C-alpha cells in the first residue's frame, strides 16, 4: 500500500517541497482515500470534520485549499483506484540512507 498511496498523491507531489509538506500531503491523501470508501452521504461530513480539526489554526484559504485537494483526490480514488477497498490505518515516514521511506498500514 505504500506504493499505492505514493502513486495516489503523485499529481500533487509538486506541492510537497519539504518533508513536512510531503507528510501533510500524505495526511490529505489518507483522508481522501478513506473518505472515498464511505457512502457519498457520509463522505463530506468526514472531510469537513477532519479538516476543521486538523487545520484549526490555519487560515480559511489554507482550509479551502486542503478541501479542494481532498475532493480532487476523492474523485481520483473513485476513478483510478476503485477496485482497492483497503482502508489506510496509518503511515510512517522515516529517513534512510536512500532518502525518505514511506510505510503504510492498511486493512486487508
């Protein structure tokens, strides 16, 4: 699933020019992925609640950008990754001699 999550967020990779930005993008990707697994009528509430909690100190423009990215990634999940129904539980980034290493825990 590590490669899948990395491929999933790839269109937004240019936004992640630091380790922290990449980790934030992964968080948005995880939110979008898991939200896309929910019925449509529950999806928006999950997105709104998570962004409000996770970006509570951010400006409204940053919150709006986060929502925009998440909604685009939800569409990407439904269009290109629909067959993969595994929920992402967590991820971990670590530095190795070869660079950043992404490990993802998911359901079966």
